[in-house]
C-alpha cells in the first residue's frame, strides 16, 4: 500500500452520484475504474479523475451481465492494480403505480439494481479476500427506509440492497473487508430530473419535493459522494454493516412550518 495510489471501482460512473464519487476518490488519492453503460459519455468522468491526479479506466458494460462484471474486475486488476475500494452504485429508476408496473419494468429493476449490485459485490469480495483488505459501499436509497407511492418495484430492490449489505458485512469482516451502504435522498442527478419530464409543471413538482425535506432543498451529487468517500476511507475503519442516510432529514425530521412553527 505504501507509496501507491489506491485503486477504486465506481459503477454508474458516467453521471450523477457515480461521477461525483469518481472525482472525490481521485482527489483523495485513488486511480478509478469507471463502469457504465455502453451508450454513456465517459468524457466528464475521465476529465475529473485526471484533474484530481488519478488515472481513469473507462469500461463499458451491462452491470446486469455477470460475465461482463467478472471480466471488468479482472481488467481493472490487470491495468490499474489490486482493487481497494468499490462504490457499488449503478442503478435505474422506474416510476409507476403498482398495478401499472409491468413484468418488464420489474425485471429491468431487478437486473440492474439488484442483480447488478450482487454481481459487483461478489466480484469485489473475490478480488479482495486473498489480500484480506478492502472497503465497499453500496448505493441504496432513502426509499429503502420509507415508502412512496409509485416506487413499489424500485423500493423492493433498494431494500434488498440494505439487507445484502448487512449480510455481506457479517461474512466479510473476518477477511478485513468492510461493507456499508449510503441511502441518498432526492439528489440533482440526470436520473432524478428525468422523472419530472412528464410532469405538467416540473417546477411545482420540484418545489413540492423540496418542501418535504427538512433542509428545504435537494442534494447535490457531491454531497452524497463525500459520504461515500468517508465510508470508503480509513477514517471509517470501525464502521461496517450499516448505512448512512444522506437525505437532508427527510426520513427523520418534520419540515419546519408543518406543525405551525415558523422558520427562524
């Protein structure tokens, strides 16, 4: 470890939270393998990693393809070196009422959010166990903790990720590998903003969303990335099997004014 940059894998790295995490990890001293879909633009992530002093290795793959995930991890180890850190982040969101959620919608969510996360977690363990070290952060969601109409299938995958995080941490702790999760609240990402495309009044929809957050605003990707970077760092060396909720207080706080208390 001495004298070398750590090697990190970030899935869903081309935009949003993954893009921000790749940049932060490079800033903190890592070379970063960027996993994302074949159609995604890797340019911004590659530039940010380079600007922060790291090497970037862009790899195009379907995270729901187990063979592709295995091959990608092997490529990272060959090209960048032993993998130390993994942000298991790739995911999609499909919003629909329960009775209108088709089998295809459900299958897409399971393939990407759950199967893809499982394959990535399994490969991370495979390469980390022989060296008896490593840290992994899985991206769940605030909706793994609270319910919201229109997200039944999505929340099924994110709740499963929290359960998987706890079991993996229990199993891998004896190998020196920590596993935690981050539960982002509403975050200004392309995936989130796309959910407003069909709204009659996107600005009003966003304002309603912000009003449900105690801090009165949605998160920036950088804010979630900093939480991920902390959990992956040695500063979190005694933290495993848990989750950090980065949601501006939405799941635990009543927003100011909703019970007749005026804002200060």
